[in-house]
C-alpha cells in the first residue's frame, strides 16, 4: 500500500512543489495551509491533493488536524515540516511580537507537527521526518535574528530525533534551501534581492522543484541510513 505523506504549508511555494513531487512518486499526500483558502482550493483543484487548514503554532489544532488526516488519508509515514514565516527587521527594530510569531510558527510548529505523528511511526517501525530549514540557519542573516534562530534550531531537532528514531526505523533529516524563487523571497526589496543573487555563484535563484527533489530522495524507503543529516541546496552560496 502507498505510504502517506503530510506536508505543512504544502499548498504554496516550496511546499506546493514538495506535495506535487511526493504525489508524482505515488505517495498519498495531504497538505496543510494556514490562511489562504483561495490558494488552497485552487491547489486542490489543480492537483487533486487534499488540503487541511490549521495553525502549526497551535499544538491542539495540529494534533486534531493530524488525527483527521490519518482517518481520511492514512497513517502518516512521512512528515515534511515546511510551514514557515518571516518577520524581518534589524535587531534594534525587532519587536517581541516579531520574535514570538516566528518562533511559534517555525520552531514550535515543527514540534507540534512531528510530536503527534511520532508514536505511530515508532509503532509501525517506519518514519521519515524531513524539516525544511534554511541557508540562513547555517550562516545567519541581516534582519533575521528570529528566523535564523528557528532554522538553526531545526538542525538540533533533526540531529536529536535521528538518534531517538534510528532503532525504530525512523529517520530525521533537514534540508537547507538557499534563496528560492517563491513569494517569500520575492517579498524582499528588489535591490536587496539583486544583491543576494549577486552572492550566489549559480547566478540565479533556486526553483522549488529543486528542493522537492531533495525531499523525495530522503522520503524513500532506500534512504534508511541517511539520518540526522543536512542537505544544502543553495547554488554554492554557502558551505558548512
Ligand atoms: N547586510 C548589511 N547591511 C544591510 C543588509 C545586509 N544584508 N540589508 C540591509 N542593510 C543595511 C541597509 O543598507 C541600511 O543601511 P543604511 O542605514 O546605511 O542605509 C540598513 O541596513 C537598513 O536599515 P533600515 O532602517 O532601512 O532597515 P528597515 O527597517 O527598512 O529594514 C530590511 C529593511 C527588513 C532589512 C530589508 O532590507 C530586508 O528585507 N532585507 C532582506 C532580509 C533577508 O535577506 N531576508 C531573507 C528573506 S528570504 C528567506 O528568509 C528565505 C530563506 O530561507 C532563504
């Protein structure tokens, strides 16, 4: 029977490419979204992938949503914690709300997404936890003290989960995308974006499909021994 994958923030941007790529590989896919009903409905219409609305920053909502997905689509074998936001500001201007919103969504959101599916993965002796981190979690970024903290935190999460899950057939890995052509990057002021592209040896932004390719690789049954790792996909902008 086909395995089931859950992708948070899976109806737009990198998440949409991940959902579609997993479906193309034959997985049953469910995608979550936070607020944009119109984009989610359009996504389902175009792809046939079911979408579910909940706020990953809320544990109870996440748990209830995951129970619904498991009842309607199947027990979750692959979880892709992709949902994330930015609230960029130089540190001297960053507000406690900008800090908290990003921590709650990007970091606590990973806990809230993985924790409810973890017991089932342990029982079934199979699981794939894939967390979408960022180049900016590896190198830091001007105006992203909050975001970089969460994305660096992702790397600690997967390295710890990898050790806990290894004997239960569960792997946990992170992907660190560089600058990818999505709405999030397009929201950066054009002058700043041009200067960022100038720092990418590939000379271009990445495509969401190039990150989705990393996910399908990590999701497969054959990737069992790849555990606790970080895959960087950034056009040679930064090496760890
Ligand atoms: N490095 C050094 N200096 C920088 C800088 C940088 N990367 N970016 C801006 N600055 C400087 C500006 O030149 C300006 O300098 P001056 O004071 O000498 O003019 C100063 O910092 C900006 O000061 P402002 O008070 O004008 O800043 P602001 O409050 O208007 O904020 C900003 C502007 C939010 C920093 C805006 O420039 C911005 O959005 N920058 C992009 C941040 C970024 O790269 N975010 C990544 C988003 S994509 C993503 O997160 C996806 C992923 O995972 C890769």
